[in-house]
């Protein structure tokens, strides 16, 4: 953990240098702005098509707007997170940057945790800004919008992101190739989403079910016991992945 603060500040400066500090929040804000508008326009956009098919579309509500927003975050948002963080360690090892950094009195564990913490902070700020934008436009376009429920769902999303980010950092520590790290992360994500199919316990508490609890939290129907169980399971998963990444990286040749 030696010089963690210095490494953390280095990562933030790196975000500024590579414009990542603008790209990630900008992309997430786009989701926040567009999701409520798309939800509002959806009946008009599909109106003529569904009329010919004899289907009547239900009236869109603020819950549909939130649902579209979180759907975008859990699909394109997660893809963006993986693409922007898969080279966090792998790229620097490949370019020989880690050799220069770790010649200073910096522990490898501190290096890994600084990477994780800096990226999690950036993504958290981007997500909160995006939610505020989504809530603002949802409140304008729909009636009865619940800010607190949306904020709770956003919190669950960030816990899910914490797991995926830890998985990405682990995969980045595992290989020297950013592309390989990204591929392994996607494979790990697929496995994570399949685990609930094999166990009733995992079906309640696996980090993958946090995406289901997000929509339930927004609607106010989530069971608190199950949600807290999933949060605890997610926290343990993050700790295990980061500990494994640190141990693995400490044994790697630079």
C-alpha cells in the first residue's frame, strides 16, 4: 500500500492527459440525456408499425424511462468501461511503464489498488452525473418521477460496476495484452451471468442479479434481505478479485 495516494494522483493526471476524464462522463451523460427522450418518443416512432400489426402500445411512464436508462448503462455503459480499463495494467506492462513506476518506492498492491480506485471514482462521478441528467429530463417528460428510487437503483448499478471493474483489473494483471484482458473480462462476465442458473442461492445473491434488483429498486419492489445479501456477495467478490490481481501481479516479471 506504499505511496497509494501518489499513485492515485498519477492515475487522475493520466485521465486528464488522455482525455478519459472527459470521454467517459460525456458518454454516460449522453445516455442520461437520450434515454428519457427515446422513451417518450417510442410510441410515436413505432406507432404506425404496431397499428398495422394490431398491437396497442401501453403509455410510457417514468419507470420506462429509468428502465431505458439503466438498460443503456448495463449494456453500452459496461462495454465502454471494459474498453477503457482493459489496458490499465496490461498496456503499461507492455510499454515498460510499470518498470519505471515500480522502481520508485511503490508497492505492487498499491499500484493495483490505485488503478482500481481511480477508475471507480471516475465511473462513479460519470454515473451520478448521468443519473441526474436522466432524472431531470424524466421529471420534465413524465409525471410522478421518484428521485430516491432512481438514486437507489443507481447505487446498485455502481456496486455491479465495482465487480466488473475488479474483474477487468484482474484480467489486465493476468496478461500483457489489453485485447486479451478485454476478451477474458467478457468471458468472465458471461460466466458471472450464467451462475444464477445453477443455484437458488446464487440466483438471489450473485452480483449478476443486481441488474434485476436495479429495476425492482426503481419500482420500490425489491426485497431488502435479498438486496443486502447480493451487496455483501459483491463486496466479497471485489475483495477476492483485487487480492488475486495483486498477488498475481506481484509474481509477474515486468
